[in-house]
């Protein structure tokens, strides 16, 4: 429906008043903080690592700077596809029917980014916590597996609920259940309609408030009585935000904002519950005694299962062998068949960590959902909690639990691959994707954006001496293959392409290419090698992207000619004498640069104008010519590697 001008002005005036009163928040508020400025600068430069760090710190990705640019607009305008993807996955707004959304689409540098923006509809881009909230709401109606531990009854109705959810979300239930954790039933006053209590519980479990609250003929209660009951129950359970949400349910924008805030609040409450109860009460014992732990099923944190993670086995340093006789040179002689007591005392016992957790949250993982829905021993109720061992370290299991309880993927880069494998084992696809994002953003390390002249133009990119790579790229590529995460395969190929001169001669790189080729069953001569195809693509991007409008193809052709005829061809050209009367200003840039070269008397060539060398040590007249030659050199190294491995690609 189209609004008249006076109606539109009145609506905008009302919206402005709500914002000034603090009841309504702007979708894109002005943010002049230092952290937000860092995020905007990272989006301009395409710095994935810094973007991920600022998002993790809680920077508002939907704010705008003093020039009215949001991070998403900056990233799409500057053509950084990976940054745009990261922002959208983190909840950046791109609603097509809004000014900022249309501005973002219009300013996108290319169709690839524009199509990515269009693929993220409103619900997907603005509510990354929706799967978390949907799971919590589904617990109200889920029959299999059985996870509830308290039954609340009303007039003719009963509600199977979960003590830990009630304690985390309602101050009233927290006090009641902490005083009597063995409680298994609770009855609400008859004056409160069951429909009112049902709406309240749906709100506690992060569900949306229904438009129709119930009531009317045949229900036993009028709509006014249900509203009055909701008011009473919200006061009784100390969740006053429920009543405010009921009052604002007719305003679409206010209702959407209220729900977003409540879901975030619920996530924070469950994260706090996890920290103060599950993590606080974890038990560390010797591994050989872990199965002897007995934890009563009636406990103060309402846990109904124990997860066990063993400490990784670390090879201890070799201890000297105890002997009765030793020669002066230190070589032991005599009997040595008995075990060394010194060695056994030096090695500390292996430890295991037991986490008291709740099946209701574990079943977010398909692995646990199948386990607890079956007739396996772990699904049965016993006096003492079942212990379920998992093949991961305690630190990795903590990261997994943090995601299941609070939808947070907060773990360091060095743990990301282990988390990836744990998520693959437990069939948690969202956590797999989160781990892949951490690896491909924080793992970018010194990976340059393709517009950085120090890399694409520098021809000889290599990390500073003494610097260590943030990740083992070979492990990352293999992890992408094993866990079937294309994002990691693409990241690995791009990582190699931008550092190919460092890796191409390593035997580990050759082994990886051989593995990639062997992944094709029944390989034929016409089959290509997927990893090499991707590396060639990103290598072309590395050298060509900056020079699309600078005559790069001519440079490539010139470089190919030099590579074809060898160094002697280039040397012959350099030795040609300049024709008499030729105006030096009319020579090409490469020729003018070569005119300035002079020998230092030691057989080396120095450059008065700062010209550079190619990867094979030859002098390039300028940066563009060097890139053209280097591109051909790297492609030639790939071809020679394939010949050595006897592979066709």
C-alpha cells in the first residue's frame, strides 16, 4: 500500500521520536569508535584477518562511519569478495528494500559480489542466531529423545520443561531450583490460564510471540483474561521483558528489534550458565580412573550425561637408562632387561576431563541426536550419569560445548583444525563452517590482498626472514579434503598461489599434488588435477588483477617470448647498440630503464633507478615486465613438476 506524503512524514517523525527516546535503534547507527574505524579500514584493504578479529571483539558490523559507509558497502565497493562473504555470514544487513541495502548492491564492484549479496535474503543475513533459537524452541515439542526433567502442570495441561533452561532464563526458577534441585514437578496457580503460561514458556525458550494469544469461546478463558495472566506470570517469573514484547507486538520493526535483543540476551544467559556450572564443575582425573567416576543423576546443575576428553599423548624426553655399570665414555654395559623405575617416575600420569552436560543441548549435534534416540546404552537412564568418551582434547571439547550452548565459535587459530575434525566427527555442519572461516581468515596471516603492490608487483613475495607461518597449509588442504569443506580447498589453493615460489620446489608440495591426483578414482590421461587447476587460477589472478587496464597481456606475451628463447635472447637484446640519432625519450619504458644500468665491477648489475630482478635472477626493466616473466617462470616450474611426477594435467 502506498502512503500519502503526509502519512510518510508522520511515520518518519514517529520513528525519529522513538529513536530519540531510546525505544528504537537505528539499523545503521553512526559509530566513531576506534575499533569500528579499524574494521572499516580492514574492509577497504581486504584484510580478512583483521576483519575477523574485530568481529570477534564485538564491533558492530552494521554501523556506519562519518561518510555514511558501512563495512559491507566498503568491502563490496572495493571488490573484496571474501570480506563480503565473511560480513554476511556474521550478520551484516543487506535488505534490498532499504536505502543502505540498495546502495550496497548498486556500489558492488562486480556481478560476483552483487550475486552474493542477493543470495543472502533478509532472514539469513540478519539473524545468525536463528538456528540456535529454533533448537531451543523445538525442545518444547520434542518427544524423542526424551530430555525434559521437570513437568509443570496447569488447568488440564502439562508442560515438560528443562531445569537448566528455566534456571538460566528466569530468576524465579533459579532461586527455587537451586534450593530444591530434586524437584521434578511444579503446579501453577489455577488463576493463570494455561495459554498464558504457554506463551511465557515459548518466550523463555526463545520462540516468537504468536499474533493470536488464544482465548475465546471453547477455551475457558477470554482474551483479556489471557493477557492479564501473561502480565501476572511475567511478574511472577521475573521476566518483565515478556510484557513489553506483548505491548509492542503490533509494530513490526519494534517487534523485530525486541526479538533480536531477547535472542542475544538468551544466548548470553546460556553462555553464563555454561561457564558457571558446566565448566566450573568439570572434573580432572587420571585416565585409568576416569571410568570409575560416579556422578549422581540428581545433581545441582541438572546434568544428565558426562562427556570425557583425554589429554593428548605427548612424547616425554628420553630418560637415561639406569644401569649397574657404566664405562667411562658413558655407554652402559651389563643387564638392562629390567624396566627403569626412574623413567616411570618421570612421566606424569595421563589426565582426562569429565564435563557434566545436558542432552537437550548436545542433540544439536546429529551424532548425539542419533545416539540418544536409539537403544544404545548411552541413551538409557541410570542412577549414575553415563560417561561418553570423545576422541578430542579437553580444550577442543570446551570449544564444541561453547558452540552448542551459546552459538559461539571462539577458539584460536592453532586449535581450528582440531575443532574442524571434532565438528566433522559429531556432524555439526555449522561449527565446521565456523572453523573453516577461522582458518581462512585468521589463517590468512601475511597473505596479501590482490591489490597490494608489494606482492602482486613485487614478483618475489616471501615472508620476512624469521617469520613463521600461522598455519601448516599442507594440513589445512588435507583437512579440507577429509572433512569435505570446499572453502578450505579454495583457501589452500589461493595461499599456495600467492606464495608459489616458496613452496613449488618443496617435496611436501610434490606429495600434495600427487595426493590430489590420486583422489580421482580411475584416473584417465585427460583428467586434470583439481588442486593445480585452482592454483593456476589464483596465480593468474595474482599477476593479472592489478594490470587489467595497463596492457598486461602485451607484457605477458613479451615475457613468454623471453622464456621461450631463454636468457641468451634477453642478453642479446641488451647488447644491441643503440642506433645513432635515436631519441631516448621515444624508447619504451623497459628500454629506458635498461639504459641506466651499470656494472659495479664485480659482475653484478646495479640499477640507478631501482629496477628489480626476476625469480631466476634476471634483471627486469620494470615491475610490469618482471611480473610477466615471473608468471611464466612459475608456470614452467609447475610443468616441470608434473613431468617429474609423470602426471598429465
